[in-house]
C-alpha cells in the first residue's frame, strides 16, 4: 500500500512477547508478535494497521521529532547554557507539552483509523477489542495517569471510538477472516 505523497509501507513483525506496535518515519510499521497473538479477529488487526498507517501517512513521528527539536533550540536560546534549575524546569515543561501533543496525535490516529475501517466495511469494534488487549497487557496497578502519558487513557480511547462508531453494523467478511486465520498459524 502506498499513498500519493508517502513512501511505500513496510510492516515488520518482531518475535517478542511485547504487546505493542509503532510507526516509524519512512513508511515503517513495527508489530510485536505478543500483540498479534492476543488478537482474535481480523477487525482488531485492521484497527491496529489503520491506526499505525495514519501515523505514517500524517507523518506523526517526523512532526514530533521536529517539534521536539524546535522546542529544545528555543529553550536553549532562552536559557543560554541550560545550566542548573532553569534547564531542568525548561526540560520538564517541554516534556509535558510533548506528551500533550503526542496524545492529540494518538487520538487523531484512532479516529482516522476508524474512518479507514468504516470506509472499507470493517467492523469498528476491532478498535475496542484492540484496546482491551492493550489494557490487559498493562501491569495491574501501574496505570499511568493520562496527564503524564504519551497516549490517551485507554478507557477514554474506547469511549470516543464507541461514540464515533455508534450505530455502525458491519457484516463479517469471510475472505478477510480466512486471511487472518492463515496469519495466525
């Protein structure tokens, strides 16, 4: 798959128990087998890939890098040599701003990914199931408050996806199901 103004997409599967996936600049999507093995249906895989595809297509990783570098340069100019307490405080302020920006990109990828699913008649409940697996993989009692996380709270993600997908009914696609079953082998 490729977009009109982006590089071709490549998906790398990493043999590791980690329940995660991420997108890199240049059209690369990395998916860990731990996440793939937890999936039970093709809409979950489609939700994951549409989310990561959106990150690549919108150049979220590149935008985040340049935003971070721009902030670091600005803070360096503002505080000179960045020594002592001023440097630490400036760095923390920059980190909090970056987390908020990252959460907004995650939400954008969720909602754009949902639009991709619905436009291709794939059940949007795949997102809910995907988020359920991510929640289950998180260490119990170690939830990171949304304010200091790079991702929106999983319960919030499930809620806004359910709201955006309200009323969508999509019949199962036997061909996609067959492909998914072959991938699971």
